């Protein structure tokens, strides 16, 4: 790629299930980088897509009773929808079933075959379907012994196949890794690859007999076979970047600047892919960056196969798309593993977004509106301390983002935001307003607005919608940012980009504070007891879940969540004047006045025994008149026809019951 070009790829995802945060993570990271380079005025190519051939996808299709292509056509819609929802602005979404890709794979195979890089041999070995790779007997035994995998994860295949002479390239790969220390990033991953290459490298089986597994691209030189899924999938990076193998026009997008992947597929990229490119005589990518894993609460890698995954749509529903993008990139160092917890997300959301950023924006806009007529104020010159800090922020942010160190880049922005709130506290614009020091007030508010503008600009690649919204409130737009970044990179105009007299808009808060986990997420924990003791593996327990539950008119959580239950305390209780079964109570729900509630419990409870009792009240039951007395809620009682007790809890009036 030339200097003005930035080309980035993600792995192409298997269509054996729906996306989870792991897939969203890689894709969001690539999108953030692509957006940054577009804002810097570079020509960008961002490639992502789906991996549709092979045993694993075929089996997923068979489970659904669909042909593999029907299955993929159906499922790919879900992946594209995830990408659209998460504002993934790719330049191409490649599917390995696309015609141009199939043609390129066949051309690659034919060229290698013609050059004697492919030969036929007998093969006998264990195949790990989950990863679509053959493994050695030793590796299989080890991974079963550690409990990571089961015997059923492997199949023994014994067949004649076609092989790529990968071993031939071992030394060339070692030499390349030595001369290009930044080819595989981060360093610990590079060391892992070197470790792998310290043992002799074998050849790569690149075919599958159609008689056993026919879902793939046909070998052009042997129609009884299809291409091995990884050999097919890796070549997507050439197809998707228009890198022809037939002497077609040159493309500015290959070699890619960065190829992102998770550490689970390091070997296939750092060894298979690089040696394939060597054999084809095609340039290697500039960098292969293997990031870490999101692990779930149980410390396990999240995966479609394990079923312990976090649903990205639930995060987007509960916290918003932009908050999710920021969280994923902010929480763990790109390269390291991280544990996902909803509580951690909630805390991070409130601290960084609702409090720090939301607060700075709200203060800047609402004070300017109240005291300065709601337009960008004029001022003499920016505060020099702020300008120095802005420079420092820029110098921390830019190289971090360009090296895909999103966490460090975001830390620089949020430090800047916190400095903004401190600046306001110290400058005390409210005091300046009171003292009538309009010139100083204008200057302080302008500086504060400029701080918001810089924060929005630097956050734009990470949270395009919310940063865009903030820019809009400041009378600017995402387009303005291109120009600002160009000026800032030339060393100009920090804390000085807004146009005086431009109208400001206060509007709604960018990130409303969340007092608790969003209901749909909280419901996950109610459904599952937090830490049930692990079942002993020796005994064969009678599975209770096999005994059917009674037929009930089941409701969804959403239906239940419409009912607001609140703790109340009975302050007064009397017999109803016109109905001899009813008691009329005054109940404190922690509201401005007690509620009047009628209940048919007089046969069981003498009114005076109710005073002082803590009860549970349906607080949002529509008030109605009962024999001339209003009833503004309902008290929960146990028993059927005959009430036996009132429901109670140790809590204070107004507390929520769920
Ligand atoms: O491996 N944490 O596809 P795949 C972080 N089709 N990232 C994760 C993750 C997690 N828990 N789980 C998945 C394949 N990922 C092949 C790739 S490329 C030519 C072919 C991300 O559907 C991460 O990027 O299993 C990982 O490498 C990728 O999804 C694997 O997706
Ligand atoms: Mg996988």
C-alpha cells in the first residue's frame, strides 16, 4: 500500500451460528481504525465477511435441515444486520461463496499445482471440527486431558488427499519473522509463532474428498475433491482486496496494512497464510495483529460452540451501540484477554460516559445557553495551559490509535474530559456570571466548548453516532472533524476550532445515567441462580428438568416488568363505611402523600392489627373507586379464596420489589 492508503481486514466469520461480542469486538476495532484513517484523509479499504464452506458450516446446515447455501443465505443476513447496527462501515463484505472468490481460489490452486507445490498422498489423522484443523495424536490427548475438549470433538479420517508443500517454506518464514519483527503483533504472539516453528513444519492437507465432505470449492485439477476450508478462507483477503493472481491491474489495497485476528487463529494466519503467499509469490501483509479473548464470568473463552456467549444485541438494547463500542475497546488492552461482566460495563458507562463526558457536555452547553445566549462565544485566545494539555492529549492519542492501542487512546481522551470538568470547577463560570465579568465568562465557556469539540473529534471513530450528536450540539459536524484533524496534525489551532456565533443546542443528555442494569440484562441473573454448586461428575443425577412443569399461561419477562411492586407501610386502617369485607388503609409508599388502598381482608385481619405492617403493593394498578372510596393500589396477599397472610419484606417504604 502507498502512504496515503490504509487497508484493514477482519477474519471472515463461520456461518455456524449468530454473532457474539467476540466477533463484534474484532469488527468494531477494525471499523474504528478505518474510520480514523478516513478522517485523516487516507484512502481506506476495510474488508470483512463470512466463511461459508467446510464441515462445520455443513453440519450446522444439516441440523437445520437446509442445504448449506440456503443455510448461509439465511444466516448471513443476521451477521450483516449486526454489522449495520454496530455502524460497521466496511468497503466490502465478502462471502466465500461469491463467484469472484471461487474463481480466485481455483486460480491459486491451479498455479500451485502447475508449479509442483501440490502433491497427492495418503492421510490418516484426527480432525478437530470446531477449528477445522487436523491435530496430532499428542495434541488431541493433551486437549482431552485438560478437559478443554471431548473425544466427540474429533473425527478420525483416513483418505487420499492433496497436500501443499508448506514445509518447504519454513526457513523462509523464519527469516522473514527475523527481518520483520513487526509482521506478527503483539510480541508475545510473535514468540508463540517462533516457538511453533522451532519444530519441523509439516505439509498442509488442502483437500477433502467429495465422497465424504463435498461443501467447498472444487479442485480444478481433481474433480473428486473440494478445497480445504482454511485454504479457501484465507484467500478471501486477496479476492476482497482485488489482488488478482492472473496479472490483472495492481491494487492499492494489497498488501493490507493490518490484518486483525483473534489469538485462536494465530497459526493459520502466521504460518499457513504467510507460506501460501510465499508460494504464490504474493507480498505478505504489513502486520498480522492477534488480539486477545473476551472470556465469560467462568473464565472460559466465549464461543458459539460452547454456548457461553454474550449477546451483542442485548448490550446494544440496554446500553446503546456507541457505549458498547467504547466499552469493548476501552476495557481491555488490544492484544490481552479480558473478562466480561455486565456490572463492569454498567460502572464504566456511568463513570466515563454519563458522568465525565455527559457532564462536561451538559455544563458547557447549558451554561453557554443560560448566560451567553446559546451561541459559541468570542474570546481573545485559548487558555495556554489547556492548549499545552490538548497537545499532550493529541500526542498520546494519535500514535496509540494508529498502533491499534484503543485502550490507551481512549484513556487519553477521557483524561482530557476529566481535565475539562476540573477546568470548569476551577474557573467557576457561575461566579464570573454573578460578578458580571462577561469577558472572562465568555473566554471560560469558549474554552470549555472547545474541550468538548476536541473530545468529540477524537471519539468520532469509536462512537460515530454519539460523537456526531455532540458535534451537532456544538454547531459542527463529522465533516468539520476532517479539517480539524488536518490542522491539529500540522500543530495548529488546538482548542480553537469552533466558529464564534454558531448556534448551540443543549438538548437531551448524551448518556443518561443508569441506576441499575437494564431490565433485559438484569433478567438474565434472575433466570439463573448465581453460583449453583457444580454437579458431581461421578454420580448420575436424576435430571429434574426432565419432569415437565405444569401447563401455565406463561408470560414473558417484559409482561411481568410492567407490574411495579413497591414496599409500603400501613399508617392507618379502618373498616370500609359501605362494604363489610373491605378495610380502607392509608399506606406510605415513600411518595409525597400516602395512598388510600382498599383490601378485602377484614374477615381475617382486624383493621387495628394492620397498622405498622410492611406490605407489598402493586403501585401502578390504575386507581378506581370501591363503593365510594378510592383505591390507589393493591396489596399482595397469600391464600386463594381465603386470605391467609399478607406478603411482607424487610425493606423500607418505596423500595422496589422484583
Ligand atoms: O475462526 N474474544 O471464524 P470464527 C475475542 N472462519 N474475539 C473473538 C472471540 C472471543 N471470545 N470469539 C471470536 C474463524 N472472536 C474462521 C476465520 S479467517 C480467514 C477465517 C473473533 O467465526 C476473533 O477475531 O470462529 C476470532 O479470531 C474470530 O472471531 C473467529 O471467528
Ligand atoms: Mg472459532
